[in-house]
């Protein structure tokens, strides 16, 4: 399988936009994840500098990042960040939906990586779930849960559309669909 990176639009978008990030609040509860990151593209060279810059104040200087190459078409060895070098490594044993950040002075942080093509509503659910203090859910479990939730939402919408299309909607005497609140009250007060 070959993957081609479009190095024009995503680079421009990531350079102009802040990192989409959700972090676990500081607490004594240790969990599997320290938050979530929703990159704009799968180009680590473009995406890592805004992430490192956004994390510098709350966490300190990030010096090393590890990823699973299954989700990243190109994994550079180093990335320039504000005049310094950020070292990038990869491990196939690492959860493909997780990014590990390391600092010499502060320690290690694990972030859920939300795929760039994820719908905003799904990304919001994932970002909130990954930032729950003390959560025992790993990155892969959160992604699997979101797939199930998304499938359930799509199935519900499809069933509702089918019901409406088959005459399940309340109809006016003129054949126009109307909501339940528009129906007249019966003698017993039910609609």
C-alpha cells in the first residue's frame, strides 16, 4: 500500500492553526492517558511543532516523541521546533492510536491521537473521554468505543429516516409532515 502526502494544504492549515488538544486536569489520579491530540494531517513534520509549542507551558519542553508507524506514512528522525531539535522515534509495539511525549525534566505523557479525518462530533467525544482523570481506558479501547458509538448513531439516523420515509411522520390533512406539538389535543389530553 502506498500513501501520498499532499504537502501544500495540510502544512498551511497546521502552521496557521493552534494544536487541537485536550489535557487531563492536574490531579493525583493517574490514568492510561494524559489527554488527546487531533492533528490536521498525517504529516508529523508539520504537526509536531504546534503540538510541542502548545505543551511547553503546561508540561515543559518536549524533547522526544514516539509513534507507531502504522498511522503515519512518514516518520522523520528529527523535527525542527523553535530553533531546537525534537527527536522522533517509532515502535510497532506501541498502540497505533497513541503518541508518547518525553521530557528530560518533567517525564512522560501519553496522548490519544485522533485521526485527522474524524468528524468534529466524534473528535469532541474522544477528546473529552481521553481527558478524564484516572481513566483506565487505553487509546485503542477509546477508539473502539467511538467506532461503536458512531455506528449506533448512524443506525439510529437511518432507522428514523426510514420511518419518516415510510409514512411514520405525523401528517396534516394536506399531506404535509408536522411535529407532534402541532397535533390537536384529544379529549383525554393525549397527542
